[in-house]
């Protein structure tokens, strides 16, 4: 029976009911030790008619990648064969069941989602994870990635953890202490009033304390924190047991996976055997079942471990390392040896480095970083320590732990400085392999110290700068990257300068220009894979030669062996700055497909942003909304605040075109809150919203400061600025920005860009001739409609109503197709002013009835892809795909997948 937990039980019961109805949900139960989190999980396990899958975090395995996830999913690994092949491969590799090249660590999370969906074929599923604060980082990431994408599978996922564990995007149920009535009921009768009063006061409603403190209360005169008092109560019970039993518990507390065979083998060296365990079982402190020994509560284990004398604790870890002699025990053995080390030990450090390599190969980058860091502390030589700190910093960055990566890189830089200072006064020591057999090492470069300090320094600077940039310090990152590129060579120098270009993008034109010049001066061999990339970027941004074709550059870089999509993604951004929208659309679409096939989730937000821009510029606003919405969802799932901000800003602009004030401003607020350093799109969004709603002065004031800049949004908002300035009667306020825009359009040599130049000239010079010339050119749908509108307005003002009607009707038709409501409204008013009744607004197209995700799914279904194939592409579960199709069919007026071919689903 649970006392005082009716509210918490109600939340859990609703979640279980939803799962039984086919709707998924996730919940984080969070509270202090002993507060009753496990009891609530037990309630959930028995409250509903759901299949239960249960796991727990294990403190001693917190540094073993995917250890917690493996414990959770071990009973259902026979179902892994049903997953899409890349996901099956990723999950097997994560668990060490297959040897494959490391990939995107988030692909494992997608595999978990698919596996949970597969399990619901047998009915609703309840997944319980206790002590999540002790899960390894890789397991936590995978579980939370799946939790955020649960939708229509019939899965209830409940996670229990202590503070400060967090789960962004997951509902939280905080668990506080019991009230006075419930505390008294749980405490029960049979204790003296004095002890009762004291326990109620000290327990503060903590159920575990209410149960355990009565026995310890008479002797407890200290003011220790509650958790410490409860641990002391447990330790008091342990101290009453025979000495051999205490020794056996000390071994078990250091090997808390509960493997009884390992515990007994290690304990045998201290003269402790299985029969010594019985007093602990009788006291209810431990239980043994199916060869697994578990403590009654994690605080019992903590009390035993912390109460073990240090000398004995070191001996216990050595004994456990000796007992773990199987081929699959290397990682656990290495960590026990590390815990037993009392000073530098190159042999143990080398073992830990091997552990780190294996963790990286399984995409367990956080665990690898920890192993490299510990190996560095145990390293006998400064040079080896510096190399391992470098590897630790790099893998921490791959894990997304930016603060940690920056701190490790800083340690590495200081270590290199100390080595350099020592080298100035003493001969350099011979190079060492760091205790690793020849042929072993990290994927970042075996025995990198052989390359000398400059190579390590460049790598450390690169890591530190990347962390600084993503944490919102572009100036610091930019300076570091430029310095680092001076000591780097070849491809690393090129990548550092290309990243410096990205940071300069958010600083200003002068820094951007200087960085472009540095990249252009980089001596790269002609056959280097990055040579065509560098050549394109420098030519495009410096406008130093004829404009190259992005498509040709992408093909050349691929042939030369460029690392796709990492080395090619920046080409898309630069291509947009010079107007190669068609080529960028093709390249981004190809790279998106490649990333989906490889399960490279992390790069998708960037690519989807560029793809959405091209779709919008070509008048496919609905497609752009769908693409950007997916990119934003993935950016938030993967913690990419920079791209979440960019995509949110872009979605704000799309909302502005539709005249949706509330949605536009919400996206702007969220985008700025994401921490993005680029406000170009948010500025254009709010300016376009003002202009469309007739707030011309506000639009001019908003756009004027940044229009005409080098960023995509700053360049392409100039026609809006010109229109606002002319309508307000101050055309001179747009003159400078327009002059820069005109030069840009001349360089792009694109008809649609020239058409916009002509429209601006028509406004600035009050020239009908330029309107006519603009409409002769091939323009984009939305911008062409605006030209038709402006020309029609001019014709109406000069009393040529018949001619005005032709252009105003054409503008109105396009605006309605694009759902550009404020612009359609303006065209209707102008058309009515010509004396011609505006046609009745056409009903929204069939695609407008679908959400962006539904549209994405039905398009793929119409191409013949199965639910499983669609799920793999969109990083959803097959059941969620089926659910969205089920909702979409009635909206489209179809009853089956086969009928989708009869509907025009592509604009």
C-alpha cells in the first residue's frame, strides 16, 4: 500500500490508460533518495494490463557505453532482427554484438524507438527505468531520444531518477515528502512517543527515512543531511553482521552489477564464501535470485561502499579485476584496475585507452571521453598525458558535452605548454607509444603524439573553439581557430579555417573578408578532397572570378573523396549567398537522402534548413514548412540550439507571409530563446509581417539597419525595404542597400534576381517600363505576384483599370495558392477599387488540410514506401506512421494507400 500518493498514482494511471488506448507517453519521476520513486514504479508495474520491460541504472557501469540500455533490452533482443538494417546494425554494435564502424550515436535512439514499436505488436508496453541518474550517457541519450518521439505506439515509458537528472521534452512528476497524516500512517504504532516525534521531524516525509530511522534515532544526535542519516542507519545494521559477511558485502558493493559468481570469486581471496551471505539475507539487506545479488536499496550499497576502509576498498577493486577474466570483461576489468590505482600506472592507463577505443567504436563517445580522461591522469609521461587529454576532449565534443570538451582541451593546452617549457631546459625524451601494442589506438590518429606538439595543439584548439562557438561565443572561437590553423596542416587546417568562416559569419563583414582571404591563401594540393570546396567558397564570397557551378563542385569533391556530408554541407550555405538556389536545392536534397540512409541524424537540421530555404524561394511554401518543421524537431531532439534558432526564425518568416501574427511572434521568441547568434531571419520575419499588414513605417525601421548585408536574409529582404521606403515617401533610405543588392544580382546572373532589381527600380524611379521588363523575366511565384500587385496598383492610380485588373487578378490567384493572406487581402481591395468584383476566395487546397508531418508521410506512402521504410526515413516509429496515415486519409477523401496516386501531392 502507498500512503499519501493518490495524486502521483493518478498521473501514472492516466499514462497507462493512454497506452492501453494506443497512445504513447513518457514520464520522468524525480525526487530525492528514498522518497518513493521505486514504489511508484512498482505501482505502475502492477496497475495495468501491460507487458512490462524493466531496467535500472547501475552506478559501477555508468562509464560503460550502452550498459544500462543493454540491461533493459536484453530480454527482447531476439526482436532486433525486425528493425531496418541500419538500425539493427547500430543497436548490435552498441551492445558489442557486432563489429561495425562507429556512426551517429543518435541512430541507436531511433533503433530503440523502432524496437519498442515492434514490441507493441504483442500489446501495449510499459517500460520502467529506475535510478536513471546512474545510467551511462549513451543509454540516457538513446532512451530520451526515443521518449521524445513516442506518439501512437501504445508505449508508456516511466523513468525514475534523483536530482539533478533532467529529461528535456518529457513530462515530469516531482515527488515530494509525505504530508503529516501519511507520514504518521506509514510510521505506524509500536514506538515510543519521543522516538516517534523525533523521526517525524527528521524524516521530513521521506518514506525510506520513516522506515529506517526508528532503529537509529536513539543514538543519532547529529544534524547530518537526511540521506547521510539514512545511510548511517543502514551502516549500523551492517556493522552488527559477522565480519566475513561484512567483507562479502564490501566486495558486492564495489561490483554492483550483482553477478554473484564474480562477487564470490573475488571474495574468496579474502576468505569469504557463499554461506557468509546468509546473515545479510536474513537481515533483509540483500537478496539473491537467479544468480544476481541485489541490495535492498541503493543507499544500502552506498553505505557499505563508503563505510569500507580505503585500503580494503583498493584491495576489493584489485580482486574484482582479477575475477573478471573473461574476453567480454575487459572494460569492467579496466575500470576496477583504475579504481585500485594509487598513482601513475601506464599499464592500467593503456587498458583504459583500449576501453575508450572500444567505446568510440560503439558510438559511446561520453564513456570514451571519461576513459581517456582517466587514462590521462594515470599516464606516466607528460607527452602521453597530453595525447590522451586531446582524445578525451575530442570524444567529449562528439558526445555533445561542450563544457566538458572545452575544459579538457584547456587542460591539454596547459599540459603542452608545460612540456614546451620543460623541453627548453632539457633534451626531449624519446617518443612513446603510451603502452599500446602497435596497431591499436583511436580513430582520431594512433599515437598522435608522434606528430609533435603542433599537431596536438591544433586539435585541442579546434575542440575548444567548437565548444566556444556552439556555446554562443563566436568571437572567442574565431580567434582560436585562426591561431590553430597556423600550426595545423593540410585538411585539418582547411577544416579549421572553414569553421572560422562559419564563426565569422556571425561576427561581421570585415572578419568574414579576412577569413576568406586566409582560406584562399591555404596551400592545398590540387587533388585534396577539400580543394574544390575551398576554391568554390573563396571565389563565391570574394567574387574574385567567374561564378563556379555548385553542382560541378559537389561532383568534383565527391570524386576526390570528400567526407560527405561534413565537407559538403557548407557549400549549400555559401551557394545560397550567391543565388544558386536551384543547385543548392539539388545538393541539399541529395545530402539529406544520404544522411537519412546512413542514419546521420545530427547533420540533418543544417541540411533541412538549406533545403527549406530553396523550397520557399521557389514558391513551395508548404514544402518549406514541412521541411523546416522536421528540421526544428530534430534540432531540438539533438540539442542543437544554433540550428533550432535558425529553423525557428525561418518558420517565423513563413508565418509572416501567411499573416499569422501569433505564430510568427511565437517562433521569433522561441528562436531568440534558443540562443542563436543570427537574427537576420527574425528581423526579416517581423519586417515582412509589418509590411504585409500595412505597417509600413514599422517595416522600414525594422529592416533598414541590416538590409543589404551579406547574409541570405539580409540580402533578400532588400526589395521589401525598397517597397516600404517608397510607400513612405523616403526612397533615399533604401538607396545604399539597393545599390549593394544590384551589384549582388549582377554577380548572380539569375533572371529572378534581375526581375527583382527591375521591380525596385520601377518603384524608385516610378517607371512603368521597368515593371513591364520585370514581368518579362522568369521570376519566382511569390515575388512575381508582388510585382503584378505593385504594377496593378500603379495602373489603377493612373486610371487604367482594365490593365490593372489583369495583373491584380494574377497576383490574387498566386497569393491565394500560397496562402499569403495579407497580400491576397491587399490584392482584393485593389481589384475592387477598379470596379471589378473580386472573385470568391477559392477553398484551401486538399494539402492544406494536412499537418506538415502528415503531408510528409502521405507523399512517401504515395511513392510506394512501406510504413517501416517511412519510419526509418523520418525517424519515427512504424506505428506512428500508420497513425498519421489513418488521420490523413479522411482529410484527403481516400480510403487506402492505393488511392493516394490519384491525388496531386506535390506542388
